[in-house]
């Protein structure tokens, strides 16, 4: 028998893209098929084509012919029902399809896409009409037991099964409808085989043997079974759960299939014939960018002469490279020139207009009078010509116009657009088109970093838009290019090592604590595999060795990890095609938006234009701050884009390190670096952003040292002196590496980009070749000997590994500077915008409220007559404050806030609580909203106590509802003709005013933080005595390893793992009354204190400082409950009284407090810890006279008795003395550094 006739091909295969059902990654599948000697393999996932491109590439990698297909969900009726009721009655069946050719692939895309976008009902469903309309190029299979024909036969209805076969023959043709035989050891499958053969014989149809592959090897049945449980939320032991009836759904060998179908050998050999029919290739490498359609009102360019000269520049540059590489030079014939002029002339005209706007340079005048033009104008025109030449010659004119168009539209609509990102900021064409807002010539940015003739890859403009309005721009693109040509991009979430361990533990009903313990043994590394985890974690090794359950979980997890778990939508990626997208890729719906079924890489490989429309919160903040300035300062023409780049206040702010809210410079490390460097120019901000990354951080000391003392700057080579001056001898940018290669070895910038890329990505083969080119070029260009050339090459190689894209850094530096400028010059407007941007994020708002406190900007409570929906700056004379926004209150939200504000705008301020309810209750304002407003003080300005309003809330609402109903019915109440009676501010009898502590708790609950006070307020005075320092500024004066103690409330507790030995450590914030301090607690200390560390507790922290590079950090060693620690912390408390009748009451209260504690101690209810001395004095004629009444008194001071005594009206003053250092049982061993 010929070899081909003995081959077997699997025609029914599911990958992990059959979500949580297929348990086989495409790499493992193709590798196994190769091991089994198979020449072809199919992919037929359930209802999706998600995995086609991944499978295609893996199959090619292993030398296997990929057969592209899908197992669709088919409603065996002409049309899908339109209503839910109709669709409920329609059964869906499985059916396998394979593409014979590219037309078949396109039809497969259309069938699957339509099923997702129009036929989805629990599953993406297709009807017969759609199948028939798109059957060309497809092979149909009768399918598994869930398919039409097998199900009818299993039900004993042969005639209907026969009729169904006839229908499919009419759709596909006899040659391309195949009868599928399966035998997984399931009785029902074997029982219908004779009837399937009978149908095949009657209609002269081919039969094929298939195995319904859901996992790779026979041993994978268990992880597959667990995967089903993960999908369905079931437990392994559930008897009635979904499960497969056999354990044979794996990639069987030819021999196993021969054995299963030994009575029907042709069913096995026919699979090879089917594979021969299929030759569907994916069109990787084609170009399907849309052609820009110019609006009629925009005129085409007419400057053919200059554009022809520009095209000649392209030819000249291209031929120089071709001749150097000993290749045939090119020419541009008239047809090609006219083609390039089609939109090229229009781009040219736009650029000329932009050149005048940006630089004041009139291109036509400059070219006509070249000898008289200034050097600057000549430089601008030459750079523009060069860039347009490369853009036109490489075919990216339409790309630039498409990007220009939607950015131009966004600006017209008032949508904030970012200054740029990535290498595009180095392009003068982008700058004059206002695609970017960074002058590349002023900051030494390179066009070749984005696009050059020696490494032609598509330019990539990732564009930032205001977070709130980003979607408007995407919608504009959909309308302009056609909804069927624009789609979002799918993303796939996969099983990580920790996730798969937790999921497997759950379905095996392992206690959560045990599962969590096992998962935490996995080191905290991005994308770590279970194999790596076991090898790196001794604890996990031991657990796997000694615990059979853990071993089973890890073994199954090895199979499942990396598989697709869920789908999502790319945060910013959008595809734009030159035709209906489903001609090239399938689509689905994600969050209601048309979305590709392939991720971004394959979409780009298939020639589709990918654009990133990013929503950037910082742009929203800048826009809001800008609008705040215009409104509060009566500066309607204020534009942040016009802010000078040398503003003294902005640099003072940056150098102070108070960069909270400043883009990219907010972290404590960046704040430290700002203080270290002492920024004095915009270029240094660019460098700062480039340097503060894991790799180049090692060069920061050299940079700082060079700035402080220029004599210490070390230049890599005298020829590079000018190049590295701005970065003080450090090669910070990728562009510097490129320019160094140009200067030293005579590279073109395009060639230098190839070198830079090879060095950065460590492409050894290219680097080896480039090393020789570099050494030869250095000798020919500058007579540098081999040894020195190799040394310079090695240096460039080192820096290229860490070098950052200067264009990207410059664009981000612009946002950093603009936010710093706003904060320095308009702090109240800026901080109001920052707070607004974080509405709904309590932790972030609390953080920014701390910054407002530091800036002496009070944040006022919400008020129904003063607040807007968002945080609002308030300027009154010389004072500045921020009014809390109504929409930021939990349970209020934007709808209710807007209703309150709208009513206020239309009918005037609210008169009182009752007036508010009467006017707002019928809008979006309900009881829950009003209660939240009461609890957060939004009615305090009327003079009400909050407890009073909560008590009267329900009766007031009920009466307002009755009045509203009467009005609707045309009735008049007893007082209908009179003005509504105001609600008295007098607290009713029996209602106690709301305590301060309760107010704070309500604020914490509904605002997410404390606004009108702080829990530590009750300890005012005590904390000043206890704390080693009060402010971050004060702590900077402490030496390294100085002991400290602080009391405050713990927040933002994060438990992390060390990289070295995977031990837990903690980072948390301690909010004192004046500042929030970040504290690091290493592993040993964390182990001792883990049970005392909890968000929200009032704590005493004892630790030591860590001073590095001029900055003082805090290490925590011990955590104690503040309340119970006070007696041991407060050595003496001195009460100073007014000499009036209240003083006697105070002394009585003091004695009662001491006696009460003494009795509790005597009865064993309380430990006798009266070790705080008490002194009492009187303020007589301005002098303090101590009373004998307090001699030998002691008290066990705590929060309760301290608050009670401190608030007494007799008290004129208070002096508190704390223990000079922590008691012995508190004190860490400062003298020796602990092993953390």
C-alpha cells in the first residue's frame, strides 16, 4: 500500500480555544502530531475561530499541513428565530466544517461571524440559509452524537436522518459532504455506525473515521475533566455534573485508529484524501490598510514640481542603500509617480500649512528664494522634504492621513489629545500635522527611529485621548470607514500558575486556606510556570513530594497552565481594514462592540491597520484643570499648550519632590530623584523619565554627579562629547546609540537603527555582523583602531540594552511638565481636577486629600447648595478650598447629583431640608440618596444636626410623597395656598446630637475616608508627644538607622513576596494626623507582627529609618495597639485649669476616673498599670501654679479617659511628656541589623 494511503489525519480537533472544554494547547497538539508522524492536522473548535492563526503557525513550525475549520452550532431550520421565544424552541446541533481554499476560509469567517453577531443564543448559532449562502469552498461533516444526523439516528428516526443528509448534499455537493464515524468506546456511537454507512452507501458519500479530540494524550483525561468542572462551576465528586462518558478523546495514533475501525479500513485512509482536498492558506504579509478618502471640501495639492523633487529624494536615498548593498537601483516611472501623488500631494499641502503654523515658515516662499531663506527655515523645509520622501516612497501616506484625520476631528470637537507617545514624536510631519505636540528638531529627536528605508516596518502612532471622550473618536472612525471595516481587538486571558492551582483546588473541594497556602508557595514572578515554581521554591518541592493531593494538582496544572481561560477586549486597540473585515478575519461581539476573533499580532500579520486609541486619565485632569482656571480666574483664553517650558514655579515644585498628581513623577522613588537631580530644564525631565527604569537606574548616580560637578563627566570618546553633554556623559537614549554609530563608524541613521535594535533585543546573529561593519566603519571614518572600536562597540551594546526611546520620553515629559506647571501655578484648580479623576476610588482620593492638606487647601464637605457633581475649586479673596462633589458620595452617583444641580440651577438654592425633599424626590433622588447626603453633611449649612435629619427622614419623605400625589390628583392640602412650612433646626426632644466619632464613621463609609476630621484627632497632644517626627520633611533630617515611633491608622496594607526566597513581607501606609507615611516591614518583622497588622486599626509603629541617596525611608519592626500602649508611652500628663467653678468638676472627674480604674484593677478586671504621672496646675494671672491635690497621682491613660478629660471646659492647657525611648519590651535591637 502506498505511504499516502496509509496516512491518517485527525479531522475533528478541539484546542483550548474551545473555552474550558478543549484541553490542548496548539503547540502541544502539533508537537504530538509530529511525534506520531502525521502530515496534516485540523482545528475545529466549538463555534469559534479564535485559535486558527496560532494553530496555523504551530503546524507550519512542525512541518504539518494545517486544515482550517470549525465545529459550528447549527439550527436545522431555514432561518433563526427573531424573538427570544422563537429561539428558545429551536434546537442547535454540532456540525464540522473545513475550508478547502481561501474562499472557503472567507466563508467560514462569515458563517462564524454572523453566528456571533446575529445568531447568538447561549451559543453562536447558524441557520441553513446562512450555511447554504456561504458553502462554497467548504467541506461539511455529518458530525458527532450532538450533530443532526447522528442524533436522529440515535433516536431511531432513520428517514429524517436520511432527509437531513439530502439537505446537506444540496448545500455542499456530494463530493464535499462527508459521513463521519466515531468510536470512543461509547455504545450509542457504535450502534449508529451501520445506519451511517447505509446513508453513505445510498448517496455515494465518503466516510471518514474521526476521534473527537479534546486533549493531547490519553493521560490528559483527568485535567480535562477538571477543566470541565472549572467551566461549569461543579465539583469533581458531583455525580450529575457534565462529564465525558469515556477516556478516549485524545490525539490517537494511526495504529489506534486502525484498531478501532478495523472493519471499515477505508474510513481511516479516506482522511488523507480529505486533507488533500484542503489547501486554505492565510494571507500573511499582505497590505489591507484603508485608502484615505479626502472630504470634498478639502482641496488636493497642486505643487507637482516640488513633490516630484521630493520623490527624487526618495529615489536617491533608496538607490544609495541598494548600490551599497550591491543591488539593482530603482526608478519611478510616470505611472508610479502619479500613484504616489494621489494622496501624497494632499499630505504635502497639509504639511506646508502646518509648517507655517508651527514655525512661521512659508514653504513656497522659502523654496522660491532659497538663497535668502534663514538657516532655520532651510532646515525645516529640508527635513520636511526628506520625511515626506520616505513616507511616500514606503507607502505610508494614507496611514499618516488617517491618523491626521481622526486627531484633527477630535481637536475640532474639543477632545483633548496627547502630545504623542513612542517614536512618532521624532517626526516633523507628525508635528506640523498636529498629530504630535513635540518639536523634534528642538529636542534632537530622530525620524529614523520611527521609519527608515533600511528597516521598513509600519510606523506606529499610539494616540492618547481624554479618558472620558476616547470612545467618541472610535465612533467617528467607525462612521467614516464603515462599521463593517472597523473592529476592536480580542484578548485572551490564560491560566497562570497560581490561578490554575486555586481553580483545581476548588473543584477538588480543598479548604480555601490550604489552597491559598499552596498557591502562595509559587514565587511572585510574571508568567512563571509550575515547573519553574517547583524548581525555585523548596517549600513547594517539599509539598509536592509529601502531599499526594498537592502533587496531583501540580501535575494537572502543568497541562492546563497557559491555556485560554476567557476572552476580553483590548483596552485601546482598533482594527481598520480596506474591506469588510470578515473577508479577512472572523469577528465576535465584546461588550456590544464588533471585535476580531484574532488577537492583535495575527491581525497585523494579515495586513490590517491597527491603531491604539488610548484613554489617558492625565489628559482628562489637564483638561478639567484648564477649564477650572478659565472659570475661577476669569481667564477664558488660558491654554496649557502655551505654557512656557522654563517656568520657575514649576521647577521649584519639581525639585521639592511634591509631585503627587504630576504625571510619571508621583512615586516615592521619582520624588526622591527630583530632589536629587535638581531639575533646571525640560531636557532634564526627559532624561529623568528615561532613567527611572530598572535597567538604566544604575546610571542615575553618574548622571546626578555629572550635573552637580561637570568635571566628573566621563565621555566615552572625544568625538561623542557634544552628543552626551545633555545627559552628563551617560548614554540614556536609543537615539544616542544611533547617533554614536553615525559619528564613530559612519552609519546612516537607518543603518544605526538596525544596529540599535539588534543590540537592544540581543539578536546575536545581527550583532555579530554589525560588529564587523562598525569596526571597519570606525577605522575608515575616524581612523580608530580595532581595539578602541571594539571597546566603543561594547559600550554602545551595554547602553543599547537599557536605552529608552527619547521621542517617547519627550512626549511623556511634556505631560509631566504641564501637570507640574498647573500644580505649581494653579494648585486649587489642579487638585480639584485630580480628585475628580479619582471619583469612586476611595484610596486614591484619601491619598490626594493628604496632598491637599500639605498644600493647605481645605476640602469642604459636600453641600446641596454649593457642590457640583465633581470636586470644585473655590476662590474667595486670598483663600482657596475645594468643595466635595456630590457624585463622589457612595449611593448618590452622577444621575442623582445632576438632578440636584439641575433643579438648583433652574429654581434657585434649596431653602431647607424640607424644600430639598419636595423639589427633588420625584427625580433620580430617592431615600438612599437623601440618607447619604445627610450622613455626609450635605445639609449641615442649614443648621441641622445630622441625627435630627436621620430621625425625621422617613416622615418627611412620606409627607412629601403625599403632597406630590395630591398635586397630581388636583387636590389641595390644608395649607395648599400657603408657603411650605420650613423644618425647624431645633433638635427634637429625646434626640442626641450625632457624636463626632459617628460622623467620621459615616464619612468613611460613604466617602471612603475621613473628611471632617480624623480618628487620631482624639489623640491630639498624645501623638505629638509620642511621635519621633510629624512630617516627611522632619524625617529627612534623621540619620540612617535612627529609631523612630509613630502612631496612626494603618491603610493600604500589601503583602508581597521576596524574589530570593519567596518569603512574605509587607508595605503599608500609616496615616497620622498630619501626613501619610509609607512603611516597609521585612520578612522577620512581618512574621512577628502579621496578626496585628490590619487595615483600619489605630497602631503604634516602632522601627528604624533607612537613608539612601539623601532620602529617608521607614522600616517597621514592631506593631502595637495604640489604645493599650498608651500607659507605657506617656510618662507624665500635666492638666492646666482655669480657676473657675468648672475646675472643681474637673478634679472630681479626674478622681472618679482614677478610682474607677483602681477598682477595676483591684477586682482583677484590669491590670494595674497606673504608671502615668498626673499633675494639675491652675492658670493664675498668666502664671502656672501647681496644685498639691495631684501629688502622687497616677493614671492608666487610654483613649477613652484622655478624650473625656481633654474636652472638659475647665481645661486651659495640656502638657504631655512621653517616655524618652520605647520601654525595654518594645525596643528592637537597634545595635545590630536584623536579617530580613
